[in-house]
C-alpha cells in the first residue's frame, strides 16, 4: 500500500533555532509532493508543491527538498518563530491510471512542532 | 475573497440523527473535496467532485452522501450518524483535479 511516513512525530525547539522535518514515501509513480502547515483548529495551508523533477523549493523561511531516487523529502525551517508552532503535513500526489482527474493524495500523519520562547 | 467556508463549525449529534455539512468556495474552482481528520491519522478523502455535476467516492465513503449543488457548493450528508463518524471534517477545493487544494476551517463533529 502506498504510504507517507513522517518523522519525528513531534518536536520542541527554541525560538530562533532551525529545524528539519522528514518525509519518506513509497508512493509510485507520483506527480508532486506537497508540504502543508496546519495551525491548531484550522485547515491545512499549502507551503510548497514540488514536481518529481524538482529538488528544492523555498517559501520564505521554509525550504523543501526532494530526492525522488531515495523517495525522501525534508522541510527545513530557518530562524523559527512562535507562529511556526503547528502541524506540518507531507502529501504525495499519486498518479492515477485510467483517467482519474482527481489525482490521489496520500497524506502523512504530520509532525507537530512547538516553538518555545 | 472568503476562500472556502464551512458551516457549522461545531456540531453534536446523537447516534442515528442526520445532518448536512455545508461547504462553499468563491474561487471559481472546478474540483471540490470532503476529508475527515482523526487523531493519529492523516486526512482521508471521503468524496470528491471533479467538476460540477459529478461526484466520486474516495477512500472512506461509507455512511456519507454528497451533493454538488452548483459550482460553488458541495455538501456532505450523514444519514444516520454513528460514533465512528466523530471527527473533524474539512472541505477543500482546487482549480482542477491534482492542482493545489485550498482547505476550509473545518467542522468538528461529535456523535454520542
């Protein structure tokens, strides 16, 4: 079964520090990999979308990397802020054979990040 | 632009009761989706609508029905609620299937 595994499950860091979140996937073939940020009690918000041919993509202090050969992605957060406290979800879009305009999204369980002052 | 809106924000039902969760988007998107999010699990797709007039089952459709009322609105109905349907429900939309999805704020449903 296609899976998306994220680590660590949770992480506590001090404000101003950097951190890296990991995502390993077995989805194949896939069209893109996405990282979402979900604040407590809110819906997920897209941070980055990378196609299988892209290695890195940045969005402000967030930088995502993708290694399609090893099926690994990471999300690096630089100079963390209190507002970065949230769950970060890795999502892989599976290519659906036989038409399927939906494209099947496989969601990871997320990494819960807490940034402390 | 309000984006994706959902009503209600919270709901408590008794087992066997029915209700409809409403979702609307003002981004002129073709595709809309209903997900559920349970503790310790990733979001799971219940139903989706690739375009106005079409709906398809997702990963966990049992116990739910949907209606794509028009291009803006996509509702999710629980005909006979069960405790296993206690969850947070998210509606999302995208311009086309496979493109970036925009999520609503969610509906927290408790079935007792």
